[in-house]
C-alpha cells in the first residue's frame, strides 16, 4: 500500500519536473521473475525505471541508508534490501535470488554506481541473470534530468541467455557485455531491442 501511494506521488512529481516518455513497456513480463537491468546516471534512476510500471521493482540499497531515521523505514517499505559497501554478502545474494525466483521484479545497474567501474555490480547482474531463471529485461534511461525536460525510458525485449545455461562465473563478464550491449543499443537508437 505504501509503495502504491509513493508511486502515485512520484508520478505526479515527475509529470511536472521530469516528464517521462515510456517506450516498450509491453516488453516487461506481466508475471514471473524479472531482472530489470539499466544504465545508471543519477540517484533518481531507481525511481525513473520503476514508477511507470504496474509491478513493484525491488532494489539492493547501501546498508548505511537503512540506519537513517525514517528513510531506512521508508525504503524497506518500498521493497529495498541492504547490501554492504564494498561487497555483496551471502545474505544479500540469497535475498536477491529468492526475490527473483519468487516471481518479483528486481532492478539492478550492471555498470555499477553511476557509471563507476564496479566489479561487484557487474558480477551481481550476471550471476543473478544466470542463477535465478528470471527474464532479463534491458532498460535504457535517456536524458540528463534537467528540470522540465523530457526523459525517456526504453524497455527492450527479454534477453535470451540460453547459450549460457549452466555456465559458471567465467561467463559473467561476457553476459554483462551482452546485457550492456542491448542497453547501449537502445540509448543510441531510441528504440527497444528485439531478440
């Protein structure tokens, strides 16, 4: 209920400050586990890729945020779960896999924190994609969050990773490259990718 209320409020705020154009929303499966993989340009990205979807998008968030009064409670209500700085704990991995295998949508930014070179995020996205059995949907955020300027979010077709079925950690980098390749293609063309 809190998620629905917050999403409605954010939709109104975005309609004024950052009007969103949504392309390819039909590519996000209506049920089943979905790993939503997007480029990361701002702290606003988690809200941007989720607020126009009917399904709730869950995220990992820095553990420190959960210690902030009110904010910690709020982000937990919104479906976030903690991950420690500098690495993803076994508990965080387990929660992520349970989330995806339980038929939920989880958002992740494979290139790391706002374009940083984060190996943790890269390995995490690929690992979750290969181990969860969830649909992997690329999403591209196009724009620069200038006030009153339109932002575009493009959702591509789920990526077929069947060629990597049963593959181990040696394939993580290649899988990440496939996912990021789809995202960059949508950023370049402005159109959803297809399989």
